């Protein structure tokens, strides 16, 4: 079945460092891909999305490109801030039944 | 913000008692989901619904049942709560069309003692 694999955390970086969180997927056809963010004590909220190959989603300085050839959707940011500390989830929405499948999440700590 | 409300937000219950969590939406979205979140496991799908009275199991459905008698409400019931069901439960909704995202509630923290 469809699945999402993302790098395990926690990831600890200093402020202004570059960030990459890896995400790969297994799915039939061309699923839609998402990154969600969860701040402490809150529910998940959509960070960005891409619905077809080579699309780039972007929001709040974060970017991710839908790579069909490598079945990947890595999250990147050029300069992180303390306020980016959160848990990040990669997810896909498949074609067969519209269920949304999540990766296990990556906790990010940004040190001032 | 999407109109999605979970109740209660916090609950402590005893082992063996039944518990019902409620998810209410005002978006008229077709799909509703129940997830549980546990350290080291991320989000795991319990059950989901794709319409009134149409539900299906997720990956961790044992010990849980759901009902959806109205578009706006999706109930999750723990028939006989166990300590392993201590978790944070999230409801989510989506339009179900390809490319549309899910919107999440604030979560319910359930403790089974």
C-alpha cells in the first residue's frame, strides 16, 4: 500500500542554519504530496503542498519539490529561526481512496 | 481556520469504561478521519469516513468503533478503554478531491488509568 518515509529526528540546528528534512514515498500513480507542521500543544496545519511532478510548494520560506523520478518531497529552508521549532510531517493523498497517509514526523529544535 | 471542533479536549477515564470522542465540522467536507498520535509512532489512522454511514478501518482500528449519522459529526468510541489507548486523538476533515489538504482539530488528550 501507499506509504511515506521521513528522516527520524530530532534534528537540532542553530538559528540561520540551512534545513533539509528528507521524505520519500511509495504510491501508485501520481499522489498529491504535503508537508504539515505541528507547533507544541496544537493540531497539524498545512505548510505546503504539490499536486503534480516537478511542482514546487512554498510557504514561510520553506520549499519542497515533487520529484517523481526519485519519489521524494524533501523539505528545505535556507535560514531557520527559533520559531520554526516544531514537528514536521510529510504526507500523501493517494489516488485509490483519497486517504491521507502520514510519515512518522520529524521534531526540529532550533537553538538561538 | 477550518471549522472543526473536537470534544472533550481532555479526558481521564478508568480502564474498562466506554468513551466517546466527538468531532464536529462546519465545512460540509465529505471525508472525516480519526488519528492517534503517540511518541515514536507519528500519526496513525484509526478509522475514516467518506460519507454519512460510510466508514472504513485504518491501520490501528482494533478496540475502536466509529459512527457518522450526519455529515457534520464523526464519533469515535472506545468500547472498553485500555491503558494502551492513552494517547492524543486528532480529528481531520478533507474535501476528498485529489490535491486537497486535510484540516485538523486541536486534539483530545485521553488518559486511561
